[in-house]
């Protein structure tokens, strides 16, 4: 007798449907084929114990289980539940016709409880795409998976509940999503109104948010660099449903969903420590997992004390910053993880931190400042659009009573600028903001007159700017023009954008 049960395997951030074929014949052996890893091979022992502890019968015959397609490596313990249900159905303890249209996934404990899995959202999205009508998952994953409309999601605590469901004794309840992905940003979150002074830096952050540009802050300790960076997500536009789904998929696969299901509806803010490894930043491992730059997808990656990161760690970011995707390659396969993030970096101007400080004397010797700044390679610095010098806040600014402009007000202006860009790039499916423009879009949307062209030429010659820096100046200029609702880039827009390339002289 042959029974087919359907499950799913997550590869990268997407899932692949796996057909589990269970055949029962005369004999006493147990065969598991289809390129399973050790965790899948050990499922027999977990299933036997779960059956015994739940008064279920494990057939004493030859059982052959094939996991198709056979050329895809099956990893993890999520196949425990579908294999167990397949064994029960093939031994006629369950009606096999009741399994039609279902996808099952979940790890079994020895007492028959279902343990949560990673990547529940990709599993349900793939099931819906391939026409399945129902999915049974561990109850801890049900709320997360219920986001997907058009497919029924059931959450089960034990294998006994799943058996009773298929036997028609006590049906599982369809999980109803209680998550509003459009919920507003928390009003009690950190706000730009808390930042005293720093008007030039706030202006730079508004430009960065309006165009999706990378930004680096250079200033003495205590000037407010980290304070500014942490408030950037609060002025970014709200995520679209597609962005929220893609971001949630990444966090689901990485096992980083902090709440009991639901979408990641607010833009991520990732702040890895400077001791992070290459793999920790870009992702990888024996079974590739997303790194910090993928967890920051559609959000912000904040690297504080930038020169303290290993040079090799910083250099691996160069390609993802340009391509907005990370490709993890192995001998027999490769995995792509999205990595469209805004990079915010912060650093001191020298080892002691007080170079060019108005009140404190720098104790660094000759050449030390140059060597310290040179820890950040020219190619990486070239990929950062806005270079901002952050000055210490004066006593008068700190004690100023009137509150500064709040994040909500700034966010409204940012969203107005992004609407202009959305209309501009409506026929460019891979471009969502000015920072993502290709050379062709730059030529089309960033034209300047002869006077402005002369200013750009003079800046390139004096500052030794590269072709990439030239393009990024034009992108920032286009964003400043959008903030003023100006159809064309004007001289003052370019002049302001050039002012944000002040650190190129150090590299």
C-alpha cells in the first residue's frame, strides 16, 4: 500500500514542497531515502516514542519512505509530523483520503508534542502558490502563518490532536490572524524631538530617509551620533504589505520573530557589535542562514565605532550595498538572501576622539588621524552617499526649553518625497527610491545645466572624487530637489550634496 503526504523544506527564504511517499510491505525494515540529513534520519526514533506514548501503533512491517524530489537535501526535524501521519495512514489507522489538500510540518517530541519550526511563513506561501487548501503546523507557528489569506492554517499542540482531526473526532480550529500590519509606529518610541541642536545632522538624516541613502557620522564622543541613528527608523516611510511579508520571511527563517506570530510591520533596526564575524554579518554556515545585513532588509543597519570592525568584515559589505542581495555559494548549491538596507555608520575622527574639537585638545600624534581614518577603505567610503561631521552640542542648546521637531512631522515630509519617487519609478520594478537608481535612470532623471555641470567638474577635480561618488552626488541632489518638489536639479541642490562628500579626502 502507498500513501502520499505533503510537507515543505525551506531553502534560503523560500520553501519547496516535498512529497513524502510511504510504502508498506512484508518485512521488518525501515528505509528512509531521498537525500535526508541526520536529523531526518533520526525521525524514526522520535516517531516510535511518540506513538508509544500516545497509544498509537507503529506497524511491524517493512516501511519505505521516499522524500521527493530526491536531488534536494532534506534538512531538520520538520518532517517528523508528515512522516508520522504517513505511517498511520499507510497502516490504515487514518483514512488516507482525509490527507488530500494538506501540507504538514513540525518536529515531534518523545511525548508527542509538536515543537515550533523556522520558516513557517515561507511554507504557507509556497503551499498557497501550489494550490493546497490547508496547512497543519505547531500551534506556536499558527499565528505567524495565518497572515497568508486564501489558505486555512491549523495549529496543533500534539500528534494526538492531528490524528483526531483526520479521524473526524475533534477538528482543529482554523487560526484567525489578529495582526494589523498597518498599525502605526509606537508613539512612545524614541523621537527626533529628543535631540537637542544638531540641525545640520538632522537635515542630513531627512535627506537620507527621503532618498534611501547611506550615511556616515563622524564626531567626538557624546556628540549624539548613536542617538541620531536610533531615531532614523521613526522617520522612514511605513512599510508596504509586500515589504512586510518579505521582511517577515527573513526573520521567520532566521528564527528571530520576537512576537507570537504576525508581520514585522515596523522597519528593522539592526546594531551588530564590532566583534561580529564575516558570516554573522552577511550570513552563511553549513546550512546557510541570513546574516545581519539580511535581517536589516527594508530597514537600517547601524555600525557604531566603524573603524573597530575587522577590515575583512567591512569589505564583504561592498557588493551587497550595490546589488542589494547576498549570494552564499557552496560547492553544490547557492542561496540568495535579500539585503536592501540603509547603512548608517558612526565613528570618532581619531583614536582619542577629539580631533578638531572646539574645546578639547587632540592627543593623537602626526599621521595617526590619517591612519585611523584609513581603516575604512576608499571603496567602502565611496558607497556611502552622505558624510556628516557631527559637532558637540553646546550648553545653550542642551538647556533650550522648546522641543525640537518631532519624528512624525519629519516622516510626513519624507513620505511626500517618496511619493514623487514612486511615481517616477513606476515602470522600474527594481527601483523604489533615488539611492537605487542605475546609470540609465541617473542620466534620465538627474540632468543638470551647464553652470551646475561646471560646479560638479570643479568639485571632482579638487576633491579627487570617483565616478561612483559623482553618481551618488547626483542621486542626493535629486533627493534634495524632490524634498522641495522641484522638477529639475538646481545649483543649490548640487552644492548641498557636494558638502556631504567631505570625508573623501581621507581615503
